[in-house]
């Protein structure tokens, strides 16, 4: 049999690795790494190599489903689109802002553009958001005012080949972005230095020259302490800083309070280690900062990012090869989804919805003036439903029932909707609650583009057709728009959509033509015309994208009474531990895809709770015991892993398993600037339980998430008022 090789991009994390899908008789039978890809350079992680069987999984959605008499039953596309259109036309007529859309970071740029355009042009609302609200919303809120852009400043390849000192903070890089970790390892092999700040003893921490075991929530004291030392020891070129940035004097006054002694008292990080790290970063000719959710997923996430931006600016580690800030993106196209305007306050290209002057271009191309009032954030939707403000929710390629904070509250809210629409490739835990379910094509079944964490726009290619009557997401939005009477969606291909994107945002994408992407390794925006090679390094001329052209230093306010890490829900006698959450290398997000992969499930078959041996002894818990984990919001069961990876007083879990849905336990406390929830810190307690109790808790979760059922699904009818 002939095996065809289809060159495309990995659909998992935001690194954007290149691979070939091996196709035989219309079925994917294997994966090969792309040896010429500039980021992955012939490598892939476990998910890249083994995470492809979901494409042909028999549980894939293949036809629309409509809830009738409490059951989800198969329907035709005409029936489903007509059903949705009738509801949405009624909502649009009564109150467009009663509609909200959660967009996917797994779709293509073209899918995301169509989604936000549907919300704005067809429904007339800015109520569109994406999972950036749960991951890098603080990067937008922190880097846009300081640098002018929230994007990664440099290429990943530079880390391995040029960077002299690498500072990783709040990132379990080896497990969450393995091919970035490969570049870090390459750098170490040629002699680069590595600083890691993390509460957990991760693989990167084990490889570090200096490991700063900062407590959960201790980032701001740590970063400000590093800057204090740099200024105290004369390692800051103040003339250069004042030439490229504004606000230095205010920052210097703020940093005077952050002595190494004070930082040690708050964080427990020895002052000698803090000084060594400061000197290693400050004296390097090139240094890069890599960060992820361990920085952003806090109620002060924006301030954490502001502090890191301040550090990069005052040391001059920006605008040159081997330097920069790397906000490592968690999903394959979260960068592109934000670029395309799936945000409640920004149109495509980060044009603020209230900018009447810049909106003119959109009004001309769309023949409709986009709404100017910022929309509701994804983390505000539950409350919006409870208050009666949101009546219809459209979830495209997301699973908030497992991924959002305090999911018990969210599920109560969903029951109050007039209509829940879910568009996905599987019947997810969220889809099981829907009034209408629409079957979508996955990444291997459609053409388009992804934008990776370094701003590299890359071609995604269809390797096999979608199953049954599943369709690409952009096509679904286009057909629904036409069903509702809109003429703004005439697209026949994703390339036509990309052409509109280039027309609307020429300063970023004008030169990024499909024909250029088809032959090369992708193009890094901004790329304003087809003669332009793309921009590997932002701010190379020390001109920033702020209104003044200067970087803006933003001191982080200090609390003179602060004596411990800055988290909202502090441990107490009833909940003496801090629960922090994250991911493991062998699974991905809520497990919708990877838990259908046999190899990955063999490696990681169940949830494990990382518990320090000291806490295990105190609680009478041994390695492998079944335990109950509880917070003020609920309880779940899982298996104990006694390990020094976590410090005393901290436990760690992932959100990959419905059997142990950790986000039932997380809280809704939010960053007041950007709305990200504090998923990284919840006061918790643990207790050893019997296998009988564990089975009972598991049965409760099984009933709650309906995982024992496929179609039909019996559930309370959420399509009220039809």
C-alpha cells in the first residue's frame, strides 16, 4: 500500500512543531518529525508522536445533535442550523449582549477569525473570548502597556544557539513545552547558564545552576528582589535605560524596599541564592526569560508580568538575538486566536473595540460598524448567566465544564441558559449539557494556518477527510451566518478568509500570503508586504510599540505588611495546604483528545496527587494510597504520590481527568485587571480513604459528567423558550 506524507503542524501545545502525517487508504497510520523545521528540528514530544489516533476514533461526532424531550438525538445540518438561527435571531432582536461565544485555541486562524466575526457582525456583540482568559490574559494586560505587544519577542531557536543565561520562572518547560526544553538542554550543553524559579522540583529545576524554590504566589518579591540587587550592585546602565524607557525613577524608589533580607523572610529563598541569580542574569551578555502559567494564573498575574517586563527592560535584555521575553503559550493556536480578535476588548490585530478611528477599516470591509462596548470575559460568563444577562452561550472547541474555575458553579449556571450550543470533535463533558451539538473537523482534517508562541504563522494541511458529516469550524460559522440572513460570510476556502485578514491588518499580515507559507518554514509577524522576510526579533531598534515609542516601566505596588506569598486563599487550620495545578507531559488539558490515545493512557492512566513526605507522614498517607482532596468548594478522590517534587505545605494536581476534576476545587478569585482566575492556589486538605469511599466518589463524578453515556444523553432540557 502507498503511504502518503502530509506536512503539517502539531495540534497540541503552542510550540508549533513540524511533522508529517502518514496516511494510508484514507487513515492516519503514523507520524514522522520534520527534520527541517526551525523550531522542532526533527524532534517531537510524546503527544506529537503518539497523539494521532483520536482523528479516526469511532467516538468522533459525525452528525449534528439536537435535544428533544431531554435527549440528544441526531439531526440534519439544515435542522440544526435552522434551530440555532431561530433562537439567535430572537436574541439578537431583543438584546445582542445576551449572547456570548467562547472560542477555541485549537482551531485555525481562519476558524477563529470567523468565530469573532460571527459574534460581532451577525450577533452585534463583543461577547467573545477564548482560553487566553485562563492562561495569558495577564501577558496582554502586562506587556501591552510596557512594550506595546504581548507576543514573544524572539525565536525559540535562539535559546539553544545564542542565549548565555536562561531564566525560567513559573514554567514546567520539560512537560508542558518539551521542544522548548530541548533548546534549553542544547544551550546547557554549549555552556549556557540556567536559573529556574519554581515551587516544584521539575526536570528543569534539576538541570539548573541555581534553583530558586519560590513558594506558590511568591513571584513578585522574588523578581523585585533580583532587581533591587542589580541596582544596588551597579549592574544597571541607567543612561541606556532612560534612553529606551520611561518611569525609571519611580521604579527605583519602589525597588528600594525589596531588600534580599525582606525577600528571604517572605519567600524562604536564601539571599545568597537570590544574589547569585541576579548577578548571573544581570551580567550576561544575552539573557532570556521564559514563563508560563506559574506566573500568570494568579489574582495578581498582571503584576507578575509587569515585574518580569521591568526586569527585562532595565537590564537591556530585549531587541537582540538571544534575549527577550517568552510567554510560552499552552495551546497550538492561542497566539493566533488572540491575534484574530477572539477577545472581548480587541478586534483582530489588537485594535481596541473603542478606537473609533481604527475601527473605520473594519466598518468599510465588513459593511457593518463593529460594536464599541467591550464584551464580557469568559470568567464572567457564569455570573452573567446567573444574573440573567447571558441567555445563549456558544462554545466552540472548548471544555469549560472541566477547564474553568469552580466548575460546580459553572454547571449550575449552564442549567439556566435558554440555549447552550457546543461545536466540537467529541461529545465533551460540556457538549453533554448542550441543547445543540455541532460536529467539527479536527486539525488533521482541514486546511488553514496556526500561529505559534514565537509569532510564526504556519500552514496546516488536510490529511484525511472529516468523519461523517463533520465540517470545518469556519464553514459552520459561515453557513450559520447565511442562515441568519448575513451576506458577510461568502467564503469558499480558508485562503479567502486569510485574504480578508491580510486586508484588515496589513501592518502585521499584509505580506503573509499562502503561496509563501506553502513553501517555507512559516513567517513571523509583523510582515507588512510580500517583499518583507518577517520579524524574528521585536524591538531590535529599541523602538517599542507604545504610543511614545519608549518602553514603560511600571512599578508593582508593595504591601508594607506583607509577610508571606501573595495568594488570595491562604491556608488555615481546616485547609492547611496549598493546592496548585498544572499539566503532565503525557496528557493535554481536559483529556478530550489524549485520553483516547492508547499509548499515552498506558503511561498516565490516572490522576496522581503530589504530596511532600512531611505532609504524608503528618496525615498518615502513604505512597499509592487513595485519598480525598477537598477545598471550600468540593471534594474529589485520587491516588497519592509521595514525592519531594513539591515542598511541604503544597500539593499538586493536573486537570486531565474527569474522575478527579480538580477545577471543582479551584476558586473564582480573579485578577482585577484582566480577569484571570487564581487557578494556581487554593487552600486544601487531604485524607486517606478506603477503596469503597473512592469508588463512591468516582460514581458521583461519573453521574455528574455523564461519561458512561454516549448518544442519546438524557439531561434536563436547556433549550427553554422555543
